[in-house]
């Protein structure tokens, strides 16, 4: 949960857990070797002296060659610290490169609203609007 650097690789490998092949075992071994060699990496929170809500997203159009679906990834920073991230294959096949971008923005906006409401409920007021 504290290693967003491997989130996408793990999600791809986990799709083939029911019938793994040698190719995916090799990939899994590479992920484990990476983890073994980088034990000090993870999420580090520090005071950046601001509480701005920033949101970054990325979408690749027809990123999966097997089913032609696009993948959306995003990460949310509160006060310069990473608090939420996700990488997911979209449910539909897009007909243009703009379509997955709009889907990603809509999903991102929902996540921003949820995080903003959560921060208000715990007593943290965000003065400026979120940057997307």
C-alpha cells in the first residue's frame, strides 16, 4: 500500500494469477528483486507549509493490445504529500484519444470531491480550489 511505484506492475501481473505462465513468473521475480533492492523506498510525508490539493492523471489510449482498452492512472497530493493513487483499465473501448481523457477527468473530479469532503470532515479546510 505504501509503494505506488510498483502499483501498475502488480496490477498487470495479478490479472494472470489464475493461470500464470513463465513470462509472468519472470515478471513477478523482477518485481520482488526490485523490492528487495529498494527497502528504504516508500511514501515519506513532510511539512511543505501549504495545504493545496493537487491532482495528476494520465491516460493512454488503447494501451492494452489484448483488448484495446485504455488505462487511467492518477495520484492526489495534499500539502505536497501523496495521499491517494489508482491505476485502472477503463471499462469501455474508446473510439478517439479524447474519449479516455474525458472519462479520466470525470473520474478524477469525483475523487477530488470525495477527498475534499473527507478533509472537511476531519477539520482540514482547503482554501484554494484543487488543481487538475
